[in-house]
C-alpha cells in the first residue's frame, strides 16, 4: 500500500514538473527574439540635412503577438515638423511571419562629431499568454559636417591697455533655414567690453534670429584689454540655436592673442578732461598726446585724427598746424608740422591740438539715433587708438504765458489794474532729444504778488507748490528719447492770479521766474538742465496782448 502511494506521488510530481517546465519553455521562447526590431538610417549626416528613420519589425515566431504598442523617440534637438519628439502608436496584432515598416523624417541639430541616438520600443502580449514583452533597439548617427562658417577676425598681437575692435563673422551654407540663433562670447580676464554693433544682450550675447542658406553677418565689438607682457589671452565664442529652452551648440570658435609692449602711447583730453562728457553746442578743445615708450628714437612720424559723429560741426574746426580733409573728416600732421613727429626720443612726449564745436541740434528719425557718441580715431605710424565720447541729451523747457486761451478762460482787467485781480495761463512744454532720462522735474518761483488759482491741466499732473519758498515744481519722472521731437510735446498748464500793488503802476511785473528743468541722463550718467527767461505781463507768446495792455494801470 505504501509502495503504491509512493508510485502515484512520483507520477504526479513528474507530471507537475513537466507542466512547469513546459510553461517556462513556452515563456522563454518569447524572450529569445520572436520579434525582430531594427532602425535603418544613415550613420553619418550633415547638420539640418533631412534624414529618414525606417523602423522595421517582423514576427519570426509561430504565435500571434497581440495588443502591440509602438514607441519611437527622435534624437534630442531634432527638428520635427508638426510632431513631438516621442511618438506612440497602437499596432494591433502581429501575425507569424508578418513584416512591416514605419518611417519618420527629421533634421538633426548639433556640432561636428556629436552623436545622435534614435530609440524604438515595441511591446506585445504573445497569444494565450497574459504577460507582456518588449523589444528595443537604437540607432546612432554622427554629425560629420556643419556647413556654417564661424570665426574671429582678431589680431594675433595687441598692446596692453589698448582699445581695439574685433569681429565675429558667420555664414550659413545649410540647405535648411536655421532659426532662434544666438552668439555667445566668453572674454578672457583683463578684457573690458565697451560697445558692439549690433547691440548686445548684456555684454556677451547677440540674437541672430533666422539664417537662410547663403545668409551671413558680422558682430563688431569694441573693447580694451590689459595684461602682462607675452601673456596669452583666449577668446571663445559659441554659435547655436535655442530649442525648447536649451542652447544647442552648432559651431564654436577659439582664438588667442598675445599681449605686447606698446612702443607708442596715445592719449587724449577734451577741455582738459580725459573722461569728458559732451553736450550739444559745446566748444571742444582736443589735445592728443603721444609718447615713445621704446628704447629707440622714432623718426618721421605722421599722425591722423579721423572724426566721426553726427554732432560735429565740421565748418567750425580750427587747427594751427594740422591739415583738414573734408572727404573723410580727418586732420593730418606730419614731421614738417610738428617737431616731435620728426624726432621723438625714448621717453619723450609730444602733442597736437585742434578746436571744434558741436551742433546745438541735429536731426533724429527714430530710436536708432539714441545714445549719440563722437569718435576720434587716431593713427600714429603703426599705433592706433580710438576715443569714444558720449554726448548728453538736449533737454528743452519752454515757458509761455497767455491771457486769451481755450484751457481755463481768464478774467480780470487788461491791462492789469492796481488792487484788481487778473488771471493768466502759464504753459510749460518739454522736449527731450537724444537719450532716455530719469528724475525729470521743472522748477520755477512765483513772485509774491502772484497766486495759484488751483486750475491745472491735465488734472492728474504732479504739480506741487511750496508756500514758504514760493517754488512751484512739476514732477515728470522718466522721459524717453525723442519725446516732443518725434512725437507730441509734453505739456502742463496752470492758472495764476496777479494783483498789482500801487508801487507797480506803470510797470510790467514779473509773473514767474526762470523755469529750470533738470534730469539724470541714463546714457552719460550725468545731470543735465535747461533754463528759460523770466515771464512777465508782456506775454510775448500771446499775440492778442498789445504792449499797452501789459503795463499796470
């Protein structure tokens, strides 16, 4: 009996073991490649070249693969029209022997030598099995060529402490238009950024935007560099595109320059100040100094000063020794004119000078005329130095008085009479020409025989009055370049009342003292101001008031 039970147990265990083994075998046959999945595409590509990924799958097993789900993921920073970088599809059932392809087109962004990997997954459930399985594959392509020219136009050697201009040139020969382009520069220690064309975002980044095939451009930068003799300074620049909030590098440029000792030192003063800030209408006395820092004398030198700037009045230029060339607005001195140019010994310094006026006003057409400068580009033999001088804005305040006006409507006797009250309208008008201004305000003093009536237009204007000092103040705040020149003049009107005394009979009393406007120029970082004349009862801007009507009766 015991033996019989043992036989039955062994038979049952064998059957169970066989079923278990068959289950594991059946499961394992689907983990050994019953689905063939591969990506076919070029292994080497060009930047932004259109390529096609062909994803090929085949059921090489004997069972139907059910509920198949497909995922394809483009390489990072791919340019895909109208689609996301990750695509998911439901394929349904895949029968034994069935083979299909799915294709995707894209363009790849990246720098030369960068690898780009596409990925694909296909999950399924074998027939009569609840578990899901997944096959995966990848394809890696290398960007072997980027048809973009990008590089520095930079001297190989530069004198320490010298201002110089250099350029970054770029050109696209890519068949596909590139968008959202930016250029970034990393300056070496000791470099000071002064300005650039076009204007930078900050000091080291520029927005290029869209670049079609055969399009190109240039970034020009003015700066000053200092360093030790024979020290090497490395400039680095990146050219790339912003994609989904990330900067994608397409091309980079690196160039070094060597610091050398200057043999000729050039410096400049305007009106005795090396950091002079000019204003419209200024009379400028230029002094250009040159010094031999070398160990040997310098012989038969020439010096050229080329003036650039819309503000210059070249008709006013005067120089006792230099010759002025109107064609390129240059002053030239040579060894016949200046003894120190004929022979400049080691450590010796010479000087040339000239005088010129700035225009009181020059035409502006838009915001591109903002922040004016005047330049003096000096060439002394092989040495070069550019001097940039900022120019203040022109700020104008007009003070006008009226008896006849359409704002308030004045009353009282005209001509004014002793102990009788006559009201007048005072108008302030402001014009700002060239730079943006901050903290703009107008001040004037009301005479003791004049009172404010409380009538102001516009009513929300920030006009205040100090009864002790009798100072009336108009707080304007910030003022954009071109206000009152390119668009409507900024105006405020307020009404005053005059009650003449007996001592003023036969006179034309002053109504308002000189109006003074002050502001901080944001371009030059200086305080500027303008002032009017006093305003009396003659009211020169009111054509209805005669000379007899201005005299107190």
